[in-house]
C-alpha cells in the first residue's frame, strides 16, 4: 500500500577513451615483445647448446658425455613460460579500463606472470642440470 519508491540505479562510471587506448596499446606492445622473445629464445637456445658443447669439449677433452634426448629439452619449458607471461599482458591491459573487474584481472595477471616465471626458472635449472650431467 504505502511502498517506498525505488531509487534509480547509480549511473555507471564512464570509461575514459584514453584509458582504453592505453590498455589496448599495452596489450599490443606486451604481446609483440613476447613474440620477439619466443623467436630469440629458440635462436639463442641453439647458440647456447653449441657453445656449451664447445665448452665441454675444451674443458674436458677426453670425457665423452652422451645424454641422448636431452638436447634442447629446456627450450620447451622456456617457451611455455614466455607464452604464459605474454598472455599475462591481456588481463593487465584490460584492467586499465575495466574498473569493476580490476581486482580479478590483476589477480589473473599476477598468476599468469608467476606461472610463466616458474616455467622459465625450471627451464634454466633443466639447462644446467642436463648440460653438466655425468661430470
């Protein structure tokens, strides 16, 4: 009978065009940087394998180290790590203008970045563990 009138919903805070441009630019530049890193990681990995082979032959000339199947096995975790950190740029860029999802997006960014760095650290460990196995 005597009902309280409904209050109008608060208008959503408008998104500034500058923050959209900044977020999209961040996503594009972050992605391009990680695509370049993927290519460089493979080329650098080949060079590093060659240099480690030379180093082992120079420092230990009589020792034959045969680890079949371990050559370049560290490159795959490294590239997975780079791809995950590259994907982390997407929620970071979106968080710049999606204010109502910002906490979740930054959490996603942090999680993907940490997971990617964990893969990268594992790849470095794997490189050294496989390179000097049997010494």
